[in-house]
């Protein structure tokens, strides 16, 4: 835990969870109004006691804000939870209603995530990661490194929000044929929308750019793999639970899926953002995926650019300002009427 000792007693106190050194760079640089207590711990019902005497909690993607956590925060008189990310599937909004305000960062750098998705696809297709390791060992053979032209290949983009639209533009720049699925089509872009089944049937590559909701949970599963082309490539830079992991493993083993690039994993909270190089990974699915030569995994780093970190800090601090100044919460997350 670290505390900015220059803060006065009259300043609002913020508990900042799952804090890394890189988080502090921009928050320390931009913060002038809050006493921020940085905790390496993730927020959950067992660590919620750490918010005692705090007015707000700042959290990230793998913090567990369930009903018990919400109750503990409310008992500590925490008035607002500020997500420093766009997704909020880790928060029990029903439990938070009328107890604690929830705000988020809806956009930090759509370019960062979209560019990383393309970087994963390029690396996976042209075997860049394998070639790097091979040439470091002075093995300059090209055997096993054959890729394919992205030009004129059909890529199916699921989700055309801010990130998805940027990714569509990148794909078009490569001369790819883009088809997309989104229940709310973008009206400001020239995108060829199709049904989800048509997307699966016609895509050489499927890239996920949608939020995790009850409707998108395991949107790619054992049944949907049946519709896909044999040898299809899968790219996921959104949320791990969009893909049914066990079914992905089986599809990779059978050859139905030719390769997969994953920046997220549905059970990632126990592993990602940590150095476990001297540990045994107690997750059979993740172990199998990480050992497959046609799978490329990064540790939820698609957002990880200097520009994105700056935007996250700016927006999070602005969200806190709006709350404590009793202004309209621009980025408030509210429970939908039918939820």
C-alpha cells in the first residue's frame, strides 16, 4: 500500500485495487484532489474491509464486486465504484442499485485494442512468435512457418462499437472482405451486416469485439463451431467468457479451428497480470491452450498503451469529480429495466 502523504485530511479518500506500477504513472501525475490508497489486492468480499474510511473504490476487470462485496462497501459508506475499464460484467448491478453509484471508462483507446487484435492475427498467421524463438536459437529453417495472404480473405467481426469499427477499418486497409454482426448496427459506417449464422458460415477469420452480457456469454460454443469453416481462425480481445473454452480446445484438436489468438480467457482472474513463471498453472484448459503451437495468448494487454493509460486516468478522475461535485454522471452504469 502506498499513500500520497501530501494530501490533506479534508480530501476524499480513494481505495485503488489491483494496482500495478504502470497504473500509478498517470494517476499520480494527474491527481490533485484525492488521497489515493493503492492496494495490490483485488477487490472482493474478503478485501472489502480495506475500504474503511474511504469514500470511493477504483477497480479493474478482474475485481469481484458481487452482492457480498457491495454490502461491505456500503457498510463502509463507500459511495461510488469507479471502473477503470469499459466492461462491467464483474459487478452485481442489482445489488448495487440504490446503494452505490457505478461509473466506468467507456473509451480509453479503441485504436489500442483494435491494433492489438490485428497484431495477434498477423503474428498467428505468419508464425512471428515461433520464428522469433527459432531464430534466437540460430535455427533459420522456414519449415512449419507458412501463412496465408489476408488480402481478399473474409473476416467476420462480432460487435461494431468503438473498437469494432476501428478494427473494421484496419481490415479494409489490408484488402479484406469484412462482414459483421451486431444487434445494433452502426449507422455511421459502411459495414456489411449479416446474421450470426451467416457470419460463422462465411468467415475465414472471426474476431470478437462485443461486451460480455447474458446474450453474448459463450457466443462461440460447441454448436456454433459446427457452422464455421474448417480451419477458421478465432481472435478474441474482448472478454474470455465469449468463448466456451473447453469447446475451443476440442475444435483446435479436431482441426475445425485452424488457430486461435486470445488476449483474454474466461478464468483469467487467477492468472493474468501476475508473474507465475515459477508456478504450476492449476488450470488444465489454459495449460493445454498455452502448449498448442497454433494458439497465441497474451495476458489481457490489448488496451496497454501509454495513450490508453492516460485516458483511463483522466476519465476515472473526471468520473470521481462529477460524483463528489454532485454533477450528472456522464459515464454511469445503470441497471437495465429488463434485467
